[in-house]
C-alpha cells in the first residue's frame, strides 16, 4: 500500500543520478540542435555527432567543420565527460554502499531471514533512534527500515540491522521479516504515514503487534481504527511526565527506575497471566520456590494497578505483571504465566 505523501523526515527529493541524467539529456538535445544550426545537418546527424563527441568515441565519419561547431565541441567534450563519468561514479557509489550496508551479496537480508521474535522499527528519526536504542538495551533484536541512506551510514555500528527502503511497501516489510517479527513500531512524525503503515502491516499479518506514535488524541483514534495494538503520543506523554515530575518527583523517579533498568543482562517485560497458569492463586513471594528469580514492579489486576506490590500479593487470572529480571528468568516466568511448564 502506497501512501499519498512522502516521509517528512526521510524526504531526500530526486537523487543525484536523476539530476545528472536530466542534465545530460538537456546537454545532448541542446548541443544537437546547435550542431544542426552551425553545420547545416539534419537533427539525426547532429544528434549522432553529439553522442559520439560526449562519449569520446569519435569515429571520424562526422566532424564539426564550422567555427561555431568547433567552439561548441570545445565546451561539449569536457562538460559531457563530467556528466557521463559523474553518472557512472554515482551508480558505482550507490552499488558499493549497498554492498557495505548489506555485508556483500545480500548477506544482511539472509541474516534477517533467519531472525525470529525481532522488532521492526520503521523510521530512524529522533524518535526511531531512541526507540531502537532502548530496545537494544532491553536485549531486543532490532531491524530498522529507513529510506535515507545517510542516516543508515551514520548508525551502521550501533548493533542494529538496517534495511534501506520504504516501510510503506509490502516487499520491504516482508524483507524485514514481518511474518516472524514480535512487533512492528511506526515512528513517523506524520500521522497519515503511521496509519498507512498500520494498515499495510495488518494486511500482511493479522496477529502482528503494531505499536505507533501519534501526535494527539484524534490521530490515536484513527490509528486504533486502522488496527494498531497500542498508540503512544510522545508529546502528550512528555507533557504529562513533566507535570508529574513537578508535583510528585519521588513517584516519577520510581517509574523512571522501573522503565530505565540498566543492570547488565536485565530486561523488563509485561506478562499476562492466563486461566490455566500455575501462577493463579500464588503469592508473589512464592515465585522463587517456583524457580523464578525476578522483581515484580507492578501488577495490574481487577482494574487496579498495584505499584511495588508486597510479597503477600496474590495473583489472579487475567493479571498483568510488569517484571524485571535476567532474560532466562523472564522466559521462565513467561512460560508459567502462559500455562506452559
């Protein structure tokens, strides 16, 4: 599905090759017209003379004979060489960049094709960079889809997999591994693009988690209608946190500590407790006896959110646990919460 507009933060306009091609075409046509005028040739003969002159082939069967034609040749040859070799250099540079970014012969895409449970971040603007970096800190494997090659070059050493392309195109999302990804995150500053990406992702895979940024309440409503799993407005959230930091600084610091866990190897996870889970009816202090060593930061249960619950807190079916711990411990708890021993 193609969007009606371009990414504001990705827009690069026509590439260098397009400008070179346009300049070369204009040079050839204008020079052919000038040769036709000076030499009294047909336009086809003049066009032929122009092409062999610009490419420096110089068969010698047709050559300028008038002073005007020869003066034109003096300017045409160097200018034509600059444009022709500039075009070749541009093509070579782009192909070389593709090889560098892909690791040669499509190695990157082969690597991505083997990923499972990874995150796809669409857009590498300020929000996309922060999101990708946070996912990496939390132990996630991240594939970034970005159109701007310059942004990709600047971030090629950050432990991320980069795919150069338009995230609104089905083929690009499939190459990013959407069929096997855990979630896709849309970070565009344009709400329309976020809506289109949500629709495209849902069209490819109905059960994928689609998380999107939004500029406001109305945009959030449209994104949910389009099929987004979760919608976050960074501006609204930032304003709320700024206000609460002034009123309740201690609570905000606790929330920040929960979100920004920095202990090496640790991560944070949100786990829903199913009906058949062995956790149902257990108290939080019983988790170590079940072979799980984690810190439960909050529990959402029965429509109420319990921050820093006590060890005597009893888990019910349908509860959602926000926990911090080592990756292996989180996986153990996830299996228990889902009822898989």
